[in-house]
C-alpha cells in the first residue's frame, strides 16, 4: 500500500482581509505559518516573494507586494504557502484583492483652436475604466480662462452633451471641461479656449449629426 505525507495546514492570513478593494498598487501581508521555515507568496501565478523571517509562533510579515492594476480588470490573486523544515510545502491560502483605478477621459469635440461658436454646441468625449465600473459624466464651463467653473450638466450616462450657448454672454475666454466618475474616483479633460459670438448665423445640424457655425468649413 501507498502512504502519502499530509502537507502542513495553510498559513492563516491576519491582514488584509480577503476580497477587499484598495487604491494602491502595493500591499503588506501579515499572518501565521506554524512550524514554517519560510513563506512563499505568488501574485497572479507569476511574481514570487519569499519571506524567511518567521517568528517563534509562526508570525510573518511580507512587505511591498506589487500588484497589477491592469490584470483581470484590477482583480489580483495571491497564493500563500509555507515550507516546513523538512521541505514540505503547505496547502495554499488565497487572497483576492481588487485595485480600483481612476477612470480616464479625453475630449473629442469641438475640435480646433480659437473657435467662435454660438447656438447649439455639441461636446463629446471618450472615457474608459480598467475596472469596467459604471461611469457617469458632467460638463463644466468657465468664462474666465479656468479660474471659476459652473456646472452645465451632471449625472450624464452618455458621452456627449448639446449645450445652448445663447444664454451666455459674448466672450473669448471660455473653457469647457468634461468630468468622469466611477463612484470613487474622478477624472477630467479640458478643451481648447473658445469664444462665444451670439450674432453669428445659427449653427446647422447636417446629416452626419455634427454642428457647425458659419466660421467653420465643412468639406463634402
């Protein structure tokens, strides 16, 4: 008959808790590995850490464990094993840690510099989130080059907003910024400076869905 050797019990993890969400890319892991010579950690099946400073009661602390915010939408998996003085490897303890990363955003419309606009103005943007969180958007306007901002839209679910500039006074020092939120973090993108001239001919909505003023050129 065959007699197998039962591996040591898995280390006990004291901190961090399993399935927590963090915002940093590094963590420390503290636990107890009874009768262990060393503790071996693996992050996402690749990066390995070995800790040989084990206390009399099996206490260990592994510092500066590097996680990958881009791995599996920020969800990192860590296995922790111990090795006893006979070289026998224990059963694994496992941790699942989610890194919540800020969303990113960039403005796509209006394009160009030194634009003079009036009437209905379409603002559009691109946004992404590594964690695939549900994103919401806001739009803010400054008429003094970015010193002060006024909310003109918030809690948007779409990546565009059409604004009626006719209520705003003429000026040449306007800025727009789009803001994205994942519920925890925010990101923002500012557009180029533009002017509002309310006596320009009305903006025309062409078949493509874009808006143009009399001072823009459209090639068909």
